[in-house]
C-alpha cells in the first residue's frame, strides 16, 4: 500500500470518502484505495491516450482501460471512470473531495496544473498528494515544493508519495 493511502486510512479511519485518482493505468493503486478506505465515490481520471513525458512518447493501450474496469469490477458502484485528461475533467469532478491522488503526466507543467486545479476541489482538512516525489521525475518535486511554498503548506513525503492537508 502506498504511504499516502496508509495515511488516509489512519486519518479518516472508516469515514465515508469521496476521492479522485489522476492517472489510473490498469488500476493497481485504485484497487488498493478501494480495498483500504471506506469509499463512497472514487473518480478515476485517465484519457488512455499516448502522451509525451520527459520528451518521450508513451503509448498507453486502450486495453489498459479495459483491464482497469475488469480489475475494479467488484467496486463498480463506487467508481466513476472519466476518460479525459485531468485538465479537461475538472468540471466533471465535485467540489467536496476528501482527497486527490495525483499520478498522471509527471512533467512539471502537468503536475503544477493538477495541483492548482484540484486543490480548490478538496475540502478543508482533506488531503492532496500523489506519487513519484523523486529526483528522477524532477517536475514532481519542483511543482509540489513551489505550491507548498506559495501557499505556506506543510509537506509530508514518504517513500516517493507526497501529500499535504488542506488549510
Ligand atoms: C504512472 S501511470 C498511473 C498508475 C496508477 N496511478 C497506479 O499507481 O496504479 C500514469 C497514467 O497517467 C495517465 N495520464 C497521462 N497524462 C494524463 C493526463 N494529462 N491526465 C490524466 N491522466 C494522464 C496515463 O494514461 C497513465 O495511465
């Protein structure tokens, strides 16, 4: 289980939650979220189309979406797939989120936009965070640290997950 998900479990215990995962792929982390937390709705945002990251074109097979749907089939009533980029999906997402987990395109401008666009959608005392806070990804720590600094937020980092509690 990813550290941020463990933290959500310890913070919210069995509270009923509404959350978002940006970047779903075959649904491994989404499955962990659904197995660990008391989810009312989990919005799963992924366009499932090829994308450029670190100047490399990454091929995302449409079968990944099918695989995710199969894997998460037993949670059908709790999941909403949104086959759009995170920028395009913003208006499809409610404004009362308990958490957002960001794991889409890891390039700086995308992470920056994801934090900027989704932070306002999180309730006060909710959590925004994500994956791959690592030197290799560069854009992730850069965007995260800038946002923390600008908004005077406390950053938590553990084993490449990062998160903050919304003020
Ligand atoms: C690292 S994978 C996600 C893995 C998943 N979070 C997990 O841990 O099981 C990154 C995913 O981000 C998606 N992605 C790429 N650009 C995106 C964007 N602009 N908005 C949302 N998702 C995006 C890709 O299609 C890919 O499936």
